[in-house]
C-alpha cells in the first residue's frame, strides 16, 4: 500500500450482497468512518460504518444511478464480506462475514445520502430465533459448546477453558447466549487457582472465535504486546508507543463496598429441611493467596476499617432435591437417595466467589489509544508501562505499570487515521517481575 493513512488503502473489501436479487456492491470507497467492537462483557461482535451514498448502477445498461439503500436494496439481513488491514509495516488483515442489522441517521442531499450502517454476526440474529429447552448434565464447558453448535449453529472456532464442577440444568426456553452467560457465573475452572476461590467465566465473541474463558485463565496469559507512554519521540526497544491514555477508574471504594467486593454476608435457604445457613465471605480469607492476580499485590490495598466489615447482604435458595444426576428416572432416584440433603449445585462455594471476582477484576480501568493493531482481541493480556510523575527524567511507575486484560477494544479507520482504542482492566496494583 502506498499510503497507509488513506482509508481506501485500509479497507480492501466491503462487499454487500442482497440475498434475494443476488446483486452485490463494494461500498469501501464511500466509507468515511469504520468502527469494529469487541468486549468480554458482550456476547457478540459489532461493526458500524458511516457511508456516503453517491449511488450506483445496477447494470451497465442503466443510464442513471440509484442509491444503494433503495437500489440494492438494504432491508436488513444482507450478507457482507469484509477485509480490512491495519496501518502497521507488516499489516494484519481482519476478515469478517457479518450481516446488516440496521440503517439509521439518514441525511439526504440532492446528489448524496449519508447514513450509518450497523452490522452484526450471524449468531446475534440466530440467538433471537432459538431457545434452549432441553435438560443438560455434566461439565458446563461441554454443555456450552453443545449449545453454541446445536442452537446457534456457529461454524466459528470455540475456545473453552475446561470446567471442574458438573451441573444439572434445564434451558427453560431461554435464548442460547443468555443461558451460556448464566452458566458462566456458575463455572469453576479446572487447573487454575483453587476450587474454593477461582469461580467466574466470560462468554464473548472475537473476530476469530467464541470464547468461554475463566477469569484466572485470562489473567494467566502472557502479554501479547508491550506498550509505553512517553511525551518524547524516542522509542523503547520492544515497546510500542501509546498515543494517549486516561485513567477511567483507579479504585472506587464506595462502589466496591456496595458490590461487596471485600466482605459480604450470604443467607442460604434450604426449604427441603426448612432451615437456613449464614456465611460470611471476605477477600482476606477466601481470595488472597488462592487466585491469580494481574498485579503483584493482593486485594488488601484498602484500609482494614473499610475492607473487613460486612458491606453487602445477599440471599440464595438451595436447590435440594431438584434435578439429581442420571439419564433415567430410576437412576435419578437412586442418585438422590445417596445424598438427599445435598443441593444439586454448590452455590455456597461458587456463586459468591464469582461475584467477588467479577467485581475485583474491574477495580482498575485505563483507556489507551495506540496505532491500529488488528491482531489484538478482547481478552488478550498486554503490558503497559506508565511514567512516574517526577521532576527530571521519569522512572517507571511500579504501582500502575504491569499486565492488564483488554476488556474492550475498538478498531477505527477514518480518512486520516487507523488506530485501536482499548479499555484495560486489572484487579490489583504493582507490576510483577
């Protein structure tokens, strides 16, 4: 490519095909702004473009051109093949197959129309057309894979972290992605952290896969890239430069207390035995030393007077006597008789710890902008080095520097720039060696 800042040089292909007429048009020349999104808190990917429509001719015999909106036409559900590349010396190509979801903000003039087109993956639309009704047994990770392939009919690669605890459940006519997200909070990873502390998964889509990943597995990754922020033009070997950054949140104590991230109390009701149990959970006893942290410190950076007292009350109903394991009524009855007083799902050691882990993971949030890098995905780990505020040559800020998980990212292409903006999160301070 001769000029990496020119939009048409970054969008190699943007071909929209009408399913009924089979007519196709490549609209890449008319795109003035493209934004592609991934987020570990979002089940699916999205893409949005600002398109200046100058019209096109449906065939060579047409004397006049007609707008793409009415000529193709765009009515929703049209397939689009996309190939875009970043602005690096050795560019990474992002290849996507998406579908038109909506057209909005149409601004018509005499010879042109400008509007926004939103695109989504096929699985986003399939999720609205399918329901999970069956009963499932065994490992949650395997059941998630079954739901994604059988209900969403996805042909994407599925990246799964193996789960440790079996779970019996019924879909109850809920949407597939809703069920998988619901299962994520009940999942305990096999091979990471400790069983009684490391619960919590995310289900999210990236450009190349569906991901069902545990929090500890994400935090165990090696950094995919290294970044440094500097006010000078000098480059540090092995590091890429951060164009700008801002600290979105550097601990919000009141919010963490509201969420019960440090200490909480749960009441578990057992209606089979007509009894209840009260249990206290704290980050000191149930988390520190048992989970994988991105920072070197543990979650004890808040003063004892605020960290140790109970700040959230929760209640749970135990599912004693429901859905015992087994494929036949006889085997289910036999399994129930062996442990009639035990709940089907061990909510006491799983649900509360996953709630704490989710909240802790987003304790520190930083927004950064770098030169476009389409090789990055949500869920990747990167290393970010902060300068220490001081007079003279700045040193590295060891408290804020270190590994971060990419919570969300946006690849953006405009007529002048190609860049990637990311939200980075982590649970604790101080970089690890």
